[in-house]
C-alpha cells in the first residue's frame, strides 16, 4: 500500500518538534509513519530516525518533510538524497519551499529539483575552484599547505646556508626549502653556522621545522 512517510529533525537549539509534527500530520502522514530525530545537527552523519524512515520507504511511497533543510545543511547532500529517492521510485514532498509546497511527482516540482541539482553542482565547482586557487596562492607564496609539517633536515639547513653565503636572498632560499626565515635562523644557529645574535627576523612566525 502506498504510504506517506514523514521525517522531522530538531537541532539542539530547538525546544520541541511540535511545529514540524503538526505540519506533517496535517499533510496526511500517519503517526506510526512519522520519524523524528531530536538533538541532531544537519551536518551530523548519524541520524538513526532518518535511516529508519528511508528503510521504510517502498516504490510509490512519498517522503514528506516540512522544509528542505531538515535533510541536511549541504545542498549537495540534499540533492543526492533526492536523487536516491527518485531512483527507488519514491517521491519527495516538501511542505514549505520558498513559501509554497513542492512535490517531485508534479512537473513543476521535478523541474525545480533539476534546477536545484544544477545549482548544487555549480556550488560544488565554485568551492573546489576556490580551494585550488587558495592552494596555488599559498604554494607560490611558499606557505605551509596544511597537513603534517615537512621535516627540514640538517643537511638542507647547511645547503641553504651555503646558498645564502654565496649571495642568495635569505627569504628566497628559505621559501625554496619550504621554511620561514625564522626557522632557518634558529636551525642554523643550533648547528653553529651563525652567531646567536644573527637573524633578528626570528620574531616572525615560524613555518615548517
């Protein structure tokens, strides 16, 4: 038998699910077919009641939520879930999306989700481009790209010192070896390559060591 399966999620900042519950019941969802996750964040992977609701759905059923953000805080995740439901023959009904109700069983609802999927992909591409641009800028600036700091060996410090003694700019040599000038001065002094008073620039923040 075709059913309406309702799902509600309330975060730790909300006090009750009465509003969502009432909306879902008014939309025709039976109490036995209503699943509620309490104290759960949209970004959190573990939402047991959502998992149960998705398991209960069968082809021809309709998954009903009050608002789209109840499924998660990421556009990509929401769209992916909507596509999973469609692949199983399940329709998605959102009671309030931009002030109106949307049902993927209707041509208008299906078109809206197609547009949302395109926007979600664009959002993903823009974020990826920003990350790659940031990495490229940091790499060109000789900055740490994150992760485990690179280990600078004593041999590298000695080689760097040789280049500097030959007239190469300290800042450039330090960048080429993936460290800051402060790190070079500190390590060079520790190896006895320069007197302790050398390198007043050590007040700058240190990079990889």
